[in-house]
C-alpha cells in the first residue's frame, strides 16, 4: 500500500524540507544519499520552496514518499518540523507496527475519524496537562506497574506490552503474536518472554526485570482475531505463582467511561522501559456496541497491548491502534468490558 498524502500534508512536508535543509545544495546531498537520485534531474533549480514542492510531487508520482520522508529524517533527525511530520502524519500508515514494509502490512481496524470527531473538536482535547500532579495519584500509578510486562518474541524481533489479569494469565493484543499473516500464533507463543519490572534505573540504564515463559502445555487460553477484539489471553508458566513483587491489575466489569474523562496508559513504547502516558480529559469517544474507546494519549510501536486505566486506576481497555492526522492523533483501545464477556469463564 503506497503512502498517499493530502494536499495539506504535502504542503507540510514541503515546508519541513525547506526548514530542515535551508539551501539547495544541502537538499541535493540528502536526495543523493538517501534516494540515490540527482536532484538536478528531478526538478528545475529555483527558490527552495518551489524545489521542495516539486520534489514532493515527484516522490508521490514515483511512489517514493516513504523513502523521502525516512531519508530526510535520517539526514536531519534533529529538525523539529521533520520529526513532527514523521510522528503525526507518516506513522499513521503504520498503525500497529511500522517495521513492516507496505507489502507486509496488515490492514487493521480503521479508525474513521470523519465519522467520530472533527478537527476543531479534536484540538479541544489536546490541552496542556495540569501544572501539578498529586503524589497520591503517582503512587497509585506505581502500584499498577506490578501488573505490566513487556512481551518479547526474540526470533521475530517483536516487543509489545501485556498486563497480568490473574495470578497466571496475561492479556495482550492478538496482532502482537501474529506479526504476519503466515505466522502461527501457537508457535510464536512458545517463543514469548514476559518481562515484568522493566524500568529505567538510577544509572539511566534499563533494569533487567523478572522474566517468565508461557506454559508449554497450554500457552494460549483464548483469543480474538485483530479484525474483531484483537486480544490473546496467555497462560504463564507456573513459576510466576507466588511471585510477591507481581500483582494482577485492578479491574471491574462495569466501569463508566465518557468523552472528556481521563485515561492513563502504562506501556513499553518502542520496546523501551515502562512509561506512563497521562490524560485527564483525553477520551474522545466511547463505542460500547463496537467494543471501542478512543483517546489522545501518547503511544508508539511497542505500546500495543498496554492497559488503559480510568481515573481510579481500574483497567478499562487494552490499547491496540493509532491513526494520525496533521492536527493530532487518535488512539484506540478495546474495551475491557467487551473482552471480559469472552474470557470471564477462564478468570
């Protein structure tokens, strides 16, 4: 699936290229190194804004927009406008896992923003966070980290996030284990490592955490394909039982959610140590019939399967997808209440 930009997105990319490279010769060097093309042969020399506009047009016609954006960012990774464009616009084409090539990419449940929320309305959700955070609130967040793990599949180079639901059951996204269409879910499950307590230490380095494999006899308890509720319930090896530093997440089956309520995510973005994303009014929509909630919290690759908490630090959803526009990004989670209806007999 080739990257396609709207007119306003092409304009933003052109402006970002001008801001990042400033002179024709610098842009020419980037095109040579990153696209293996001669800028002189692509566009006529002239004012840099016209050159950048024509370069973006050419890249679109040649199906090289993806290569142009990645190459420009690689050449000048410190430029704010390029970084912003990459994060907000480009990554919407990699909703679940940007490491896939377009030919490998699965089409995950599409977030139809036009049906749900308008640009002006979305911008009202993107407000600065409060100046102060209550320490008691942070203590509650820290307590919930005992239930969160990084889901690692070393043979596939995959890292996601999971959450401990009971003493021996972990919940994550189906698509974390089915990386490609031809993957065998059960085979990937046997290669899974669950790493709990993976934080950034005082020395700035990642702590080792505590690792567990899945049960060799029954690794997968139940699941729902990514086209449906996008979850897999995993059974951890019995060695996890009685582990005092771990604690199943707090959850209820009747939690109330509505737009402008708060939502908080504990996650391993980009496979990094655990991070917290806070939004005190970030829920943009709740759709019980579809089993979905949408919000504006920050997330990234590796956040798939992250637990979403309400203001009382109760589990309310499982993060699974992102879709971005030039004015902001919508994230989407699967409602815990919908998942619970399918897995309650195993809890």
